[in-house]
C-alpha cells in the first residue's frame, strides 16, 4: 500500500470509529453523573436519625445524589430494590413494549425486596428517582403506598437527561395519605459534580429545618391538651426545633400562688421585657425556665405564648393545687 492509500485508509478507519462512537452515544439511554461512587463517604444507619433518604436507581446517578444528601443531612440511606432487577433491555425505552414503559402504561406496582425497618422514626423522607418517560418509575408508587397514614414530609428529587420533574411528584402525591406533606420536586442535573451535590444537600438542611419549625407545637399540662397561640420569636423557634427532635417533658413546680415553673435544661434566646402576665400566659424566665401562669405577676420575661382555650378558673384547676409535668411535641410525633 502506498503512503497516499495508507493515509486514506487511516482516515477512513478514524471516520468509521467516530461514526460508531456517535451512533453508540446516541444509543446510551441512561447516563450517569460525573461522580466516583467509591469516593463518596459510606453512609451508616443511625439509630436516632429522623431523616430517611430513600432512592431508586438503575444506573447510579440518583444513588450518588442520595449518598451525598444522606451524608450532609445525617440521614439514613435506603435503596428501593426491585424484586426483579431491570436489565438493559427492560430499560431501553426506544424498544416497543419495554418493561419500564409497560409498567407505567399498566400502572403496575413492581415488588420491592424489603421496606425500611423503622419507618416510625422518620419525620422527613428525601425521595430520589430517575425520570422515566417524563414520570417517576412505578416502583416509587409501591414504596409510597407502603407508608400509610404518617405525619411525614417528603422532599422529592430526581435526575434525568433533560426532562424536568414535571408532574412526577404531584402524581405520586395522589397515592399517599393526607397526613403526608409534599414539597415540590427538584431536579439535579446529570452532570452535577460532587461539590454541586454537596451545595444542594446543604440547601436542604435549611429546608428541612424550616419545615419542622413551621409545624404546630402542642402543649399538654398533665393529661390535658391545651390550645396555645405561640409567639413568633427565636425562643419559640428554638423550642420547636428541640420538640421536633424529641418530645420535651418538663417537671413543673408550684410557685408564688400564681404560676408553675420548670427547668428546660438549656438556655433559649432571650428578649426579656417588663410585663404583667395574665392567666394562661407562657413565658421564659431567666432564659432557661418555662413559666405558666394561672394568676398574674409583673417581671422581665420573654413571651412564649398564651393558652387561649382555658378560663382563669380552668387554669387554676390545672395548675393551682399540685405540681404537674408538661409535654411539648410537634405535630405528628
Ligand atoms: C426507561 C427510561 C426512561 C427515561 N426517560 C427519560 C425522560 O423521559 N426524560 C429524560 O430526560 N431522561 C429520561 N431517562 C434518563 C434518566 O432519567 C437519567 O439517565 C437518570 O439520571 C437515570 O438515573 P439512574 O442512573 O439513577 O437510574 C430515562 C431513562 C430510562 C432508563
């Protein structure tokens, strides 16, 4: 072969390789994130975590996002594993009758190998899934229907080649109980870097905290649940955050013939002002004690709230003749 022919053959071979590569690239139906899974920290289950990061992933993209989120949020990681795993053929959405598309068409409920063991411990679920044909894969519905009635907030997140979350989360919402709160779904770009993921997961920390603090805090005096209008201040926000972590019990003691006082065990942000309290007022005294009044007193306190459904004589009955224990808990606990 002379030099000219050789160059032409090499060029042809290069062009052919390029053509084959392009054809293959076009055929890649599932792309994965630019992440090295082995470099992401392994997330351990924690006994006391209130956050579950549940995900379904067939090609590791969502898995990487879920791992970063669980690590940053100190959540438990749970993989939704199908009883029958998906082959490449099953996922080839260009092939008529492919399993992934068929399951969506038939509104199937693909079986899951096992479900999280201690679902009762979680108040927040981050739910990760790939977009399939513009929607969530049907196995997500199997998972969601297993939750039943539960006071939990779901933050859905997805990855896709280019389609946004669309109505994927709104559709999933239809199969969960009314006690479940849904936040709008977020899409994370397939080419997200590890730093992008960590920044995104960090933004969820604030979101999860906001959700917890926006709930209602319930107060029980002994066995009686009372209705409270809580103040909008840093002390109440901190109290709600603590109550969201775990129900708070405070041993109260009668004092002065007009109030009961109990130690919180921690200091809350103070904004003390001289006030004259009335029956039903709840205040913070000295930054670290909660006081509930059935009478009146003038002192510098930080207001926490006011009990609105008990008359002064009801309050006296609740607090006026023995020491009580009060409990504070957030909705759904
Ligand atoms: C069956 C199937 C259907 C898909 N449909 C879409 C789609 O409608 N829009 C899109 O942008 N990407 C689509 N994709 C791509 C995936 O959403 C994307 O690659 C996702 O990041 C995969 O996540 P995973 O690697 O965790 O499984 C589809 C992938 C599969 C397997």
